[in-house]
């Protein structure tokens, strides 16, 4: 048998090491890393994108499969549309706002403004920022719009004020967009430049808040694409038959009813507030005979259809046996433009 020479032995060893390395690392070493620091799913050519119209805030935008959309009327003076990454959706409460968990990437539309201070920290106007910014489909108030910055000058959020606000917005309306960051940290400096405790930090008194951290570029691209898809809409874009928003399966129209009246159907999520909306029995003159609340039979914080049920008890029938079952969209704000109702003809039992 021939002896194996030293050079040949070296070649064999190198080959063995290479094969072991490839077995341990089967993925292409040059493939882009799609794991991001915030955990948000990357928007790419494989992910489905749905163009969604949101009548509640008079705009349309792209919603990736990995994102959720929820509209809420927080109180009589404030509402918000959240478009957010579903990665951490079991770990936070809605609605999201500019002070929410920094890990959550989201685009949030505050058509009525925000009843709190915006985050403190480094920021510049849209007009003065020197880096790349989203190409919006509408004109911005570039002096009021802001780019929120880390200490090193990289953006982590946008405060966007349209130049011409939709009619349904008030004068304080804006769009907030934040990129996911799982390592954001804050420091506070007094007017002498010394670091002080965050609990005693007073930005209104001259202290300065500074943020450090990082965001994933792919997550930033996702948010940028959503922002660049925003189109403002007019009332004409939403003119539609009310039956496309709510259906009643029980009772059927023009049938005799009895007490208690069982009601079943489904309505789009924004018809509900806190999972319910009003329903009334009215006589032929529009007088209310009895009323109740329908209750959502599922998660109502969606733009999709949500089943509902209700029961109405009534004692006396009107002399005219004709009447209506009237279901009304919840409207905690009391704004007339949010009023919607669906009326179904019914027949009361004869008075005995």
C-alpha cells in the first residue's frame, strides 16, 4: 500500500472540515437575514397585500397579511385606526398610540387628534430632515410634520400632518408611524448636560430626553410602503347600500312578531362600540315601542362582518299593526356624519 503524503492528508482534512461546516449551516451564507429586531414579518413579493378602504377615517391603504387593522372610538372626542404588526398582538392592549410598546411597529391614524403630549426627545421638522423620507400621495404640512430621531440621527417614528385634512377630521388630526425596536432606551439630561433620573425628568422645564437603539431596515420598509399607499377618499367613495354593512337573518321582513322578539344577524365591526349597538321597535309613526342592545358574538374590533344577537320584550302593540325594527350604528361621538340605521318592516300582533 502506498503511503499517504502529508500534502494529500492536508487536502483531505480541509475537505472534511468544509463538508462539516456546510452540514451545520445548510442555508446560503449570502442569503439576506430576514430576522429583524422587532420581530415583525417582512413585507416581500410573497406576502399578500390587501388594499383596504376605511370610511371611519376617509382613507385607503395597503394592509399586509402580517398586519391587523382595528378602528376604535375611544371616547366622544377621540378615535383611532391602528394598522399594526400581529407579532406581539397578545402582549398589549389596544388602541396603540405614540407611547405604546416600542417593539410594536404600527401606523395609527388619529383623525380627532391625541389627548396627550407626544413623546419627548430629538426630532426635526419634515422640511429640515436631510435623509430619505416616504413619498406620500398627499401634500404635507412639512413644518408641523416631524421626524423622531435616535441620538445618532436615525429615525424611529414619524408624525405626519396632512396639508389639507379630510372633512371628517378635526384640526388636530395626524398620522403616527413607528418602527419596531426591541432595544430602545431613554436617557434624560438636565440643562447642564448631566444625566438625571427619568422619574425626575422634566422636558417642559428644560431637561432633554434622548433615545438610543435600532430598528430593522426591513421593518422600516414595511411601514414606509404602508405610508406611501395612503390615499384620502371623499364621501362619494363610500356611497353604498346600507345592506352591504348589516344583514338581519331573524326576523324576516313583513312577518308577524311576538314578545320576546329574537334578533340575529351580522354587521361590520365599526357598527359596534364596546361590542354592541342599539336596536328599537317602532310603530308606523316612528314612536319607540321598546328597545335593547344587540351584542357581538365574536371579536368586534375588525372591519369584517361580526355576528350579533339580541332580544326585545314588549307589552303593548300599537293600534296600527305595522311597524319597524330599527338597528342603529353605535355613535358614541354623537357626530351626525356617523349616524347610520337599518330598518326592517314588521307586523305587530293585534291588541287583545
